[in-house]
C-alpha cells in the first residue's frame, strides 16, 4: 500500500478508536449518573412530567399499595411452593396439582386485579393524557407479556386477534 | 547578403522549396488520437490524486484537530443518548419491580 493509503487507513482507525472511546465513556458516565434511582417513583416523575403535588399524592397511593402487593407476593410464593411440592411428589397427584394450579391462578388473578386497580388510581392523579399513557404503558409492561405468550401458544398473530 | 535576400524573395524559389519539403505520412486515426489526449489532459483528478488531496487535508493540523473534535463530540453525544435510554429503562424496571410482582410479569 502506498503512503497516502496507509495514512488514510491509520486516520480512519484512529477515528473509530476515538469515537468508540468517547461513546463508551459518555454512556458509562450517563448510566452511572442517572441509573439505579433511590426513589421508586423517579421514573414516573420524569416520564409523565408530574408536578410535586401529583407526585406526593401518588407517593401516598404507592405507600398504601405496597403492603398489599407484598402480601400477595408472599401468598403466591407460598402457593407456588405447595405446587412444586405436589409436583415433586410423583405422577399420581394430578388432581391435587390441578387444585394447587387453580388456587395459584386465582391468587394471581386477585393480585393482577389489585395491581390494575392501583394503576387506575395512579392514572387518575395524573393529567388525563399522561394518565392514559401511563395505563397503556403499565398494561403493556405487566399484561402484555402474557398476551404475547398466549397468542404465540395459540398460533394467532396480534392482528388476527382484533378481527 | 543582399543577393541572398533577393533570392529568398523570389517566388519561384519559394515554390520550389515548398515542393521539396517532405511532409511525413500521419499515423492512422491521428486526429482522433490527438483529441483523446486533449480530453485525458482535461479530465478530473484520478483516484490517486484524490487520495493525495484527502491525505493532505488530514495532515493539516487545524483540520485534523477539527476532525478529532467532531468525532469526539459525535461519540460523546451517541453515548449520552444511549446511556439515557439505558438509565430510563433501568428506572422503569425499578418502578415496575416496586408495583408488579415478578411472578406476574
């Protein structure tokens, strides 16, 4: 390769190295600065442009909701352990396993209903358009995964489901 | 000397001299070749000269510094945007973990 070619390739390599270095440094610094918030609700404040008054009201709702959520979590975990114990017990426990599955599903449904009720309450504190966006986002994050899973299991696409 | 000048002014001698001068035969397609050489001379820079021009630009200290600054800025900007996205996602997951049990997600 002639001299100008070597210089050009070297300059390009140096450019790529400088870009990669500055990209990585800036990314790490931004993540270190703004990630892992101490406050559970910091995402709500920034994402939905909440006022201090709205956030204070939501904080009350959040504080009231968390013990209920924790109680459901404990019940679900306990029921899951019972189901695991039945399933580990052998192959002749279909009826008991079914009963545990039903109980687990009922607990999850109650927990989901409670969660949705909380989301609705929070959305009502927000300005209307932000509240709608919050509800849609929460539905996508908490129930969307199950819907996708069920659609994939039934072999239907999301578009067909709507017709 | 004067006699010589008179001889060169003589039209008969001039005509004889013109006839005596041999004109060599031109090679085939001579005019086309001439035009091709003219067009090549007027053509834009070749790839080698283009490379030389770029390298010459890169070797100018002011331009090299400006290029380095631009690349630094672009890298920093892209990294900041990506980092903000990652931080936003992290904060979202933090909130979600506080309101939705992992078993339901």
